[in-house]
C-alpha cells in the first residue's frame, strides 16, 4: 500500500508539473545520453522519477522530442543507461516506448514471463557492475501469456523451462482461492516479487544495494491504460 501511495503522489506531482509548465513542456527533450557526466551520476530515485515522468507522457500521448541522430553519434564512445528493465517479450510491452526514453537510456532484457535465469542474471550483473546502472526494474504486465500458460500447466517444448520459473508463484496464488482475472493478475504480481527476491540474493547486486548505489523496483504495466503502475518498492 505504501508503494502504491508513493506512486499516486509521484504521478500527481508529474501531472502538476506538466500542467504548470504548459502544454509545450511535455514535448521537451528528455535526459539524453549526450550529457555523459550527468547521466553517469544519476541516483536511483532520479532514475525512477525519470521513468515515471516518461510514462505519464506516454499515457497522455505527449511524447518527448528525441534527437536520435545526435544521440546515436554520442553513444559511439560508450553507454550510460539509467536503468535495467527486465520485461516480458510481449510485443505490446516495449519499455523504451512505455517510458518514453531515447537511445542509450535503458538496458533492456526481454524474456517471456520476465523471468530470471543465469543468462538474464548475468546481463543484470554486467549492467550493475560495469555500467553502474542505479536501477533494476522488473516489469510484469496484465494478461501475460506466460503466466496464463503456467496456470494452465503448459508443458510443450522448451517453454517448459520458463513455466517452471513461474509455477511457484502460480501455486502460491492458487492457494489463496483466487479465480479468473484475479488469479492471473495476482500471479503476475507474485511473479514480479519472486524475481525481485531472487535478484536481491545475487552477491554482486546485493553489494550494490548495501552501498545504496542501486535500487530494485517492481512494476505492472496495464495494457488498456498504458500506465506502468508500481507494484513493489
């Protein structure tokens, strides 16, 4: 509840800023990778705010201006993303668009069901240890096909290894007696929580968390509204 309250306050603040600044402000450029020093020292809470602000623009249809040609050239010498996003491969859930970010801003890892396996975890470790990314966000979404498959006991092909990752969350939610949409939605949230917990047990990530240089956040994306609502903080 505390996390949801903070998200509501943050969203209201962003909307107020946009209204006060006038309609033209929503189309101003976002933080871009050309500001190398500023980008490389961004704090976890600043990264969260940037993503939330971008999501507000996306929901309202007021996407920021992006100088892609210039940013592309600036990024040749290196990258300084503000966040790692572990998201589902679902074609409707594209973090760069959902959070209205430009080239170089996000280190995106997409896998069906936004699960964590050694390859995904290794990618997160690289971003945290070598790129000094201040935020790792686990992004689930409503009507996730992988979650539905896990609830139905899908067993065909290599997707079975993905289902095994989600099934503990599905079983936990089933034990509460949830049915229908509630069962699916609660399993999506539980799956995000499970990934967060697993991330926090990793030695490299744990060290950065202890130093206050990293934050892990969970988000649920709503297909109908476009909002990426904070589920876990």
